[in-house]
C-alpha cells in the first residue's frame, strides 16, 4: 500500500540523460510502495545529448527546469531548492545524482528514517563504502581530514539527502548554499542525521567532473566556513610563533637544546609575517559579515531559461 508521504525528487543533470531511464526504473521499484513521488530534473545548461532528454517531456510525474547556462552541480541544487520552496504540496525533497551512483534503495532508507525520527532534520546518506578507484578514496580521505582541521566539523556525505519541506525557506536563505550544498546545511545549524549507505557505480558513461573540478569542489566546501577557517589559521600560526619565541628565549637564557624546527630568528620572522597576514585575512573575512547577504532565494530565477 502506498503511504501518504509526498516526495519531490530533485536531480541535477548535465548531459547525462542516457542514465535517466534506468534510474527512473530503479526509483519506481524502490519508492512506489512507500510514497507518492514526483521528479524534478534540473537541466544544468546542457548543450550535448539534448535529444536524449526528449522522453522526459511526456513522462508522468516528471518536470524539467532548464537553466540558461551551466552553473555547476551545487548551484543547480540551490536553484532547484529555491524553486521547490515556493510550493507547498509535498513533505520532503530527495536530492540525488542522475548517474545512478546514489542508490534508490538507499533513498528508501532515508525516507523510512525520516518517518521514524522524533524530530525533523536533514538526513544525509553517509558514504561508508565507496565504489571509486583507490586513488580517489585516498584523495577523499585527505579531503575529510583537511575539512576537519580547517572547520572543526566532520563530513562524510555529499548531496544525497532528504530535506523536510518546512526547512526549505531557511535553507534557501543561506548565502553559502550557493557555494556548496552539504557545507551550507552544516553551516545553517539545522539538525542533521546520517544513514549508512553503499555508493553504487554509474549507470552509463564516464564521470564529467575532472580532477581540477574535484579539488575546487573540496575547496568550496571549506571556504563555506571562511570565518572559522581564517580564525583557525590565525590561532595556529600565533601558537607556533609563541612556542618558537619561548623556546628560543629559554635556549638563550638557560642554554637549553630545542628542536631544530623551532630554532632561529629567521623562523621567528617568517612566523611573524605569516601570523600578521593570517590576522589580516581573519579581519577581512569577519568584516564581510557586515555586508548585506545575497541569498539564493532572491536571484535564482535569473538563471532559468524562459524560452
């Protein structure tokens, strides 16, 4: 029996339309018995494989929002959330990729967890097992460590998530959502819950994102927390400078042996300059808080192809 749960499935797509028929079949097999769902495809300014999306036009329970330009995966999600925030005919938004790596069986787990939990929260699919090559896994581990050091927060999830409809207005009012979806949710201080999942392989084709894009994507997630990032850099360099000064002073007064790393006036000069630059960076980052925020819900319609 179909439960009275209404779900909008948000899928950003850039030229990967050949994956969608198989993905739709998997979605229907997994979700038709637990919810009423509709699919919103965000066409991220595709200019290739346009003929492959023709089947979407007459498909039931599927809508297409075509963007006037290629804005990237994260901003496509932000635009889709802004679009859906103006509707009130659903309970949840399910965000997932269109290439099949986000398993619809795990989407079922997200919905079931949302119904069990005592409070509304954004439910992320935590990627405990990944299908990528070893090189990518090592890079992802390094990214997670760097993210924790720079922001003080842990991240082991991406876009695959379930958002209660009542949280959309708050989420789309966060400027950082335009930069990185998952980091924007963390920054919003909305309650978050994680569900263990196994990442699947692509249905067809090769990944569109290159190494450079992956690196920029990781940097974007960290710079979402630019104030905390700047503060941590400033404090860390100031601490190193303080330790170096104390050890060098102790060495001169008491003729103590200190680690080579902390010894020398050159190091003190370098740390002093770096600490001053980090302090200026921190001041610049904090000063931006006085600016009037440009929130996605105020300008997202400018990116919609109105033809």
